[in-house]
C-alpha cells in the first residue's frame, strides 16, 4: 500500500466528512490518534469540541441555533482503563459499555448499523487503542450501507498489531463531496505520523478545507507510562 502524505490527502478532498487517524509516532514512543469533524449545514457547523473527563464531547457553539442534536452531539473520545475509544457518533458509548462487560470491540458494535440519515446513510467509523505493559495495538471499524442500499449493512474491522513507528491509518466517512454523499471505500489509508504533536496537529488543521472544517482533536499517549497530551482546535471561537 502506498504511504500517503496526510496533508496532501486532506487538501485534495474538500469534504471527507468525519475522520479518524490512529498510529504510532516516528520515534516509536507514542500511540497517536486524531479525530476531526466537518459540516455543510448550519446545524453541523454549530459545534465545538470540549474536554469531558479523559475524553471529549461535542457541544453546540450557539445553543439557540441547535435545531437537531441527534447525530451531532455525542462523546467522540472516551477512555476505559488502558483503552482509548474514538468514534464519529454515540457508538463510543456502545463500545465503552460493551467492553466494560467483557465484549470485544467488534462484538460491541454488532448492535449498531449506519446512521439513519437518508440518502447519505453515513457510515459509523470507530477506533480503539490498547496500551498495556509497554505494548500497543489498535483496531478500526466501519459500518456502512451496501453501496448506498439501506437494505444491507456491511461491517468491516481492521486490526493492527505491532504498529510500525512513523505510520498510521486514516479512515473517513465520505469519499468526497456530493449529493448524496458516497461512503468511504476500501481499507484505512496508510499515512505518515510525526513525532511532534503540535507540528502534526497544525498540519491536519491547516490542511482541512477551511469552509467545511469544524473541530479537530489530537492525542499522543506515551506507550511506556500511559501519560498523554492532547490538542483541540475549534473553528468557532
């Protein structure tokens, strides 16, 4: 698989929708994840990321403009022990609760399908980072309609053991802008990841389409200690 430059990849797509990145820093010391949201409607663009315990949640920037909280207000990131969960919807809670009851990542998502937002049927994309005793692995999932047909739900899980330093995977909801929006296809894209959280975060934020981008979250987790540092970018201020 060709390794892509994430900056070029984002600049070439005006509307990838929501995206998850997971991987490892170039020096091999940090597990890395990022999550961004974009929007075309007033309701979708009226959001910010705020800290919520060890994770984050979305919040209306201007509550008076919030017309429909379903599908846009949720906790994208939650932490369960040595696991960090990242998703594009309220399936974050589904995974958290399922794994708390000893279900696997994949088993926890069996009760969910794509979002009920016809005609787009937005995929549910999810990821989980597992760090234990200096070892790190991660998995990603996409649940989507069958080529736009809501009568069939397709489920794909990708597991990455012993991640390569300086590499990550990128999955997003839409192939590009359009009417209706076409779901992501294929396996998560291979990208490079920098050692510096600020440099990497700035690259992501400045590469996202300026008109459509809404918020970005980036976290680097020390694989040996579990300590982390995070960055949040919000277009609405």
